[in-house]
DNA sequence: GGCGTGGCCGACATCGATGTCATACTTTCG
DNA sequence: CGAAAGTATGACATCGATGTCGGCCACGCC
C-alpha cells in the first residue's frame, strides 16, 4: 500500500529510484513532517519515534535530496563558482586551491569551469553558473568588458575578480602588485649592471601584462636607461613562441645581457632557450614556480594560494551580508634571488 | 496588483529578490505555463506572446532557477564531483583539467573537493556530494575500505576511482601501470650499470606506491641484483623528508650510485638534495613534471590529463545508461631519458 | 451549418523537502 | 480540579519550475 513496500510485501531496498522522505515516513509509520523532524534533530520528537525513523532511513539507504531542500530553503545553493583558465597552469590551480580551502571552512563548495581564455565561453559559463544559483562567482576574466554582469551583481550574487580588474563594473577584486613587482625586477637587473635588457611579455591587452610592462619601464626610466628599447617583445602567448623569441633575442648583435619574462609560461620558454647556453644572460621571471630553487631561477614571487584565499574571503563576506563599496586587495610581490637574476652584465 | 509591479506602479526592476517566472508571466500578462513555454522555445506559442514574455524577462533580469528545474526534471543535477588531494599538486590538477574538459563536452560541470588525504573527511565529502545529487562521483581515494560506497554505487550514482583501485567494491577505475613503469625504471638503471640503487618511496600502504615498489623489485630480481636492499626507504611522505632522506643516503659508505623516486614530490626533494653535488648519482623519478627537460631529469612519464579524461568518459557512459560490469582503464607509462637517469655508475 | 482539427493557452498537479498552524494528549500548578 | 503550558504529531501550503490535460477559438471541409 505504501510506496515503500513492494507488492510482495518485502521492503524494496533495491528500488532503482532513490527513496524519498515520504517513503521513509511510510516505512516508519509516521507522517512526512515527523520524519523530517527526526532526521534533522529538531525538538519535539519522541525518542522512540526518532529511532524508528532513523532505522527506516538506514534500511532504505535514504539520502536527503539537497536540491529539494535548497529550493525550499531559499533557492540558493552552497556552491561558489570559479571561472578561470586551465588548471594545468599552476597559477590557476594554486588560486583554486586557496579558494577551495577557504570556502570549505564556511561549508561552501567550489565549482570550477575553464573559460579557455575565450570571452564568449566565459559569458556562457557565467550564465550557467547563475542559473545554478551559485552563491558567489569568482572570475579570472579572459576578456575586457564586464558590463553585462552589472545587473547580476546588484541582484545579490557577489562577483570577485581575480588577477584582472573588473571593467565597466564596480566589484571586489584581488590583484597582484604587478607594477611594483616588475619595477623591482627592473631595478634588480639595473643594480647588477645590466643595460641591454630584454622584456618578453604576454598579450599586452591583458591588464596584468600591461602593468608589468609599465613597472619595468618605470624602473628603466628612473635609471635613465634606454638600452631595453630594441629588445621589447610583447604578445608572446605560449611556451614555444617564448622559447623561439628568446633564441632570436640572443642572436642579435649586440645581444641583451638580461631578460625579464612576465609570467611563468614565458619563463619556462626562456629557460628552455637558455639551456646549455655557454654564457646565458641574466633572467628574472614574474611568478614563482616549482623547482625554481633547483634551477636557480630568480623570480618575482607572489602568493597565489593567498590570492585565492582572499578572493574567497571577500566573497564570503558578501554572502554573509556585507554590502559596502567594492574593495580591492593587492597581493604583494618580492624578488627572490636564486642566481639567474644576479649574473653580472658581460663586460 | 501583480507581484511584478511595485506599489507606485513602476516596474520593480531593483527588487532584491530575484524575479521568478510567475512575475515574468504576470508582467507579460500571460499564465505561468505560457511564459515557461515561451522561454523554453516550446511549440504552440504565438509569436507576439513569445516576444512579450521575452521582453518582460529581459526587463526584470529574469534568470531561470536551475534548482527548481532540476527538482522538477528528476532531482539530479548536471554536476559531477571530484574528490582528490590538493590541487597544488600538479598531478591532481592535471587530472582535474582532463576531467573538466571531457565533462564540458557533455554539458556537465565539475565540482571539486580536497580530501586532505584524510579518509574521514573523504567520507563526509562523499556524503555531501551525494546529497547534492551529483550525477557521478570521481574519487582519488585517500584511504582503503570503500565498502560504504557499495549501496550508493548500486543506486545509480556511478563511481570512478582514479589512481587507486576500489577496495571492497566493484567500480570503474583508471589506474596507472605502476608496476610496469617502475620495472622499466629499474631496468633502465641496471642497463646503465648501476647495482647500488636506492629506492625512495612514499607511504607503502597506498596501492600505487606498493605497485611501484613491486615493479622495481621485479626488475632487480630479474637482473639478479641485490645491491638495492640496503637503500630501500619507504613512507617518505613530503618534500622535506625526501630531501633529508636522499642526503642521508648519499652519506652512506658505500653510497648508492642511483636513485629511483616514486612520485613527483619525492623527485623534487631528491633534486634539491642533489643540487650542487659534485658527483650526483643517477636519478629517475616517477611522474613527469614541468621543466624536467630543463633540469634534464629522466622520468617515468604518464599522461595525467588523459587519466582524467578517461575517468570522465567512463562516468559519462554510466550516466548515459551503460550498466555493464566494472571496467579498469590502465594508463601506460614510458621512460623519458633526459640525462639524469643515464649517468653511469661510478666505477 | 456542422464538425473535426490544430493552434494557443491556462488550471492544476507535481518534484522532495521544510515552514506554519492546528490538534490531541500530557503535564504542571494554583 | 480546572486552566495553562508543553509535547508530539500531522495536514496543508510552499519554494519555482515543468508535465498533463482540457478548454476555447479559428479555420477548413463536406
């Protein structure tokens, strides 16, 4: 008669469909509401009743339906979305890790999606996440122009931008001190006596890259050095092009005596190009990386895990009701000297 | 009168609460169902009606409530869960990346959680994911004993195990050819003339580690070599202990002439210990890593992104209705010679 | 003109849980 | 002893969407 017993009277444990609370209640011989109370440890449930309900739930292998609960409780999930580049890039995975750890402390779960550095896909992903009713959305944006998020932001889904500032929109952001870090790198090379310094940068249209270029140029201008100008290479977007570009730079006459690469990918390419070189130029790379100590690579380091953590923290504050103006957290950088950046300029 | 207009008659765009389909319908002057039909491009909606509904939706900034839809449509989400170790470990992030790419092709989204290599937390995460009604659950298990998943597995939530086989449970799995890879590493070192070979391994209770130990031992026994026995070090679980262990090994007399490290963490530690060593021993590490080419590190490589992809594929087949017996996909390995593994035994 | 057909639309039930409120039965206490 | 308060429970509405079914109307055809 009840849905929880099959026709032959045996309890239908193997039912394909997952049991509902109604079935548990029927098996325990109580009402739906009482079963709900028992399983949620609400007050005013007789001890014996509670036991019967729990036994029935165990027997059926009952598992609460979080979707239904969320719908009833307010149509918003415990999920926080992250849209970033591919996780095989250690920068993104470090950020994701920091986010995940922080969220977990607040009972929130991270949902990740890869925008493939494509603005169109990114928009679609934002839409998908919003339909899923994520509690907050963290984005390492691929493109510019985030006006389309403006309405959403005002409707209670907080956005936090990572690594790249929001464009056309007020929103929380966690950024790296790109200008300062790059300036420090430039100064470091100047101090080692370098004048002909090559700058190998990624797509200049991306704000962090532009910041790093600016910072480097600032250092050069402060030192009254123009020797870098012939060696500026931007829009180098992948490891192989970086390797090739560095090789080409080294064949110039006169060749640069030092290199500054503005992200981990480019640094990797440069290291490949420099491998086995008899008299390698000095090298400083933006972004720290695994084994940089073993290789002896001088870098502009920053704490990417902390970036993720801060972003998650900002989001959590919004989720918890904070509604002040947009905030920006800046992650500091520091030059870590490991050898490659201290090679003197060939005399 | 309708909920979508505020008391003063203006359309209430700035309402804090996100608009529901009912409000859109009211604003468009049609029934709830008709609005639903219009926005879902169902047939039998007059062109003019459809337009009115879409305009109303735009005006209100309406966004479908995926939670409600999922509840109605079958109480199962488009999410697939991944439980693994920390994403800062490139192995896990590569796996996650492979999974994410594959899932996206099928309109599924990846939800990640870090088990901190803790079996208790892992169980809790599994519970949380099941309550969230994920469509499938991919696990890189931390501990042994997965019997508690048996009921779930039979209830339509497919499980796929990565890297470590399910214990006490029939389930799909994607594993690495640990034995074969380690045997090849052992043979490689033997072929270079080594006899005193140190094996530095992680926790031996973890199946992949045990497999790598076994494979190595097989190679030694096939070569009739016992020279490794004094240099076996297991249960080395972090980078620092690996570094220390390798230093200690090198101070032995006689010292081993070669090292085999059984995962990327241990290889990192070994590389640190070997740095600047006048006459470093040969080194082969299990797991390929970024910049291994620059460092010249010989490794037993395998395609971790493919691992993720295969796991996602298995899961997707189950989601799509496949219900055959449990399958195991094995990811092959290959030794990539880059120098460190080819250093000859000191005569 | 009558009737069948198809297009368009809305009322209502439903997914699986939780919140509200009513009710029956105890217990407590003046 | 009777009223008030408290306990245990259940009926029913509800979250926001979709599925079912039936009604109305226009049109075409005999």
